[in-house]
């Protein structure tokens, strides 16, 4: 198993399970718009590419601006409810940090929200950076977003790996020229991630950590 000097991690479905809070916020927003509550599957299919894309898929592109005015206040008030760290995450990040690797979050989640969540869960001391939506004009899989994070970290693509849970993460890594690993704790199963050409697919961080051994 190749050892890397820099690990970039997606957040939702990779480091944390935040799905209950995300679905609740979308359900609240759609209800205020007079629309039916989304199913869990509809929300899972919508998330990953940024909030505006998700709302566009759930409420319709013509209602994104209206929906965001409802979504944001509710989200800020409830986002820390039901957020949990996934199994093996803290242990592996602690270990990689002790080994001298640079660790950072690279997410399409709202950047300030990502940092607030990592503070809440005690992950921030283990991270060298936390980059999300609105921190730059770009989102994954745009290489400009990845290059921004690498520059801020003072590293290059050489020796870097991205760990995520979706084809967005795989494409992000491919565009940047480094491996894309995935875990199946998020929105996609092993077959879907393999079809997306992930370099490695793991059940969870426990299995990933064992592979690094």
C-alpha cells in the first residue's frame, strides 16, 4: 500500500454522517415552498455537487434563490443536530497526523459550515486546512479548487490522495492527477464507485486503516 504525505478528505459521507440534518433542512425548505417532502433517496441523489445544485434538483432550478432564503436560517440553527463522526475516522486521522502527514477537508459543503462542524466534533486540531463552498469561486471537481487547497497547504499533487464517497471525488482526484480512494459510508455503493474508476474502494475507515497497515 502506497503511503502518502497529504490526505484530502471529503466531509459528508466520508468523515461524518450528516444526512439526517441535511434531509431535515431540505424537507423544511420544500414544505415552506408548498412542495412535498423529499424521500431519502431523492436527497441522496441530489447532494454532493453543492447546495444550489441539490436545491435545483429538489425544488426546481427556478426556485433556488427563493429556497435558499428559507434554507439558510434553518440550517444555521439546526446543523449541529444529529451530526456524528463515522467509525474509525478519529483514530485514522490521529494516526496519520502523528506520522507527519498533512490532512485537510476538501468539500462542496458550505465552507463555514464545514469548519463549524469540525470544531464541534473535535476534528479541527487534526487538520491542516478545511476548504469548502464559498471559500473560492469553484467546487469539486474543478481543478482550480483543488489547486487552491494544495497551494494553501504548501504541497503539490505528488504524494497526495483524495478520500471521498462519490464520483465527484473520483473525478476531482483524476483531474488533479492523484489517486482517488472511496469509502461506501456515503451516497454510493462499491459497484458505483468502482464504475466511476475509483483507485481503491473501502467499506469504511476501519478497513482503509487496516489496508494502510
